[in-house]
C-alpha cells in the first residue's frame, strides 16, 4: 500500500532549544530516517565544527532511544510520535491530501459530520470553518446567489450567512442597500 508514497515522506527543520543556535533537519524517506545538524557558535572550540548527519533504517530508529530523545527535544513529542508511527508503517493518508481536495470532500458531508470532523484536529477545524467550504455549501443549497448576497457574505462570512434564516438575511440585505443608498453609493452589484 505504501508503494505509491513519494520517496520523501516527511521533512522538518528547526533550531535547537534556547540558548542553542544550532540548526537541525529531520527527513523521513520510505526506507530511512536522516537527521542532520549544523553547529552555530562563536566559541573557538566549535568554529571548525562541520555539519553532521545520522542515517538509520526505520527498524533501527525504533530501537535508537538516543536519537528519539534528540528529536523530541528539538521538534517536540508530537513530531516524534508522528515519525514513530511512520516507521511502524502507520501512515496518515488524510494528512497528505491537499486542502482543496479535502474541502471538496468535506462539502459533501452532512452538517453534523462537518461539526464532528472540525473537532478532530486543528487542520480540520480550520478547513471546516473556512469561507471557501461554506461558500461551496451555500452555492449548493441556494438556487441563485445575487451580487448583494455575495457582498453580504463577504462582510459577515459564508458560514454565518448559511446559518442565518431567510428573514434575517433579507433584513440585512435591505439594511445594506439603504446604507449604500444613503451614502450616495451604488450598491455593489
């Protein structure tokens, strides 16, 4: 199943915890873990330090507690867990899908399922509340969307517009038109 995965499964770079100025890279490929570091120091004993690299197979990484501790210290326990799962063959395929594709899929879910999905992760919370998603949902549920409705949605947000009842929307549209007319402006068409 993992054969269609790209060669590079995961990559992250970062600086060591303060007061360190050292830089690190963690690269997970289909077959190995590559951990690189660059010493950044003004001290004379570290000036001649060359960049370093450690390569481990997935199986060896699972046994190498020293490297696991380094990764946890530099990138955090969440990243270590993610890498550990990849090395055990547990891939998060949803994480690899683009936001556009996920938004397209989410737009077909029931409202209750969208609400539940938004509680699963920060990424899904962001996607499930995005204006792009709610614009798609409004367009699929409305026969026509006038330019006034579109302008109102840009002001209040597509999600808010979806959950506002028709009577309140009509009131808001009238108010918006009156405001533009009283200011001597043409309503946005």
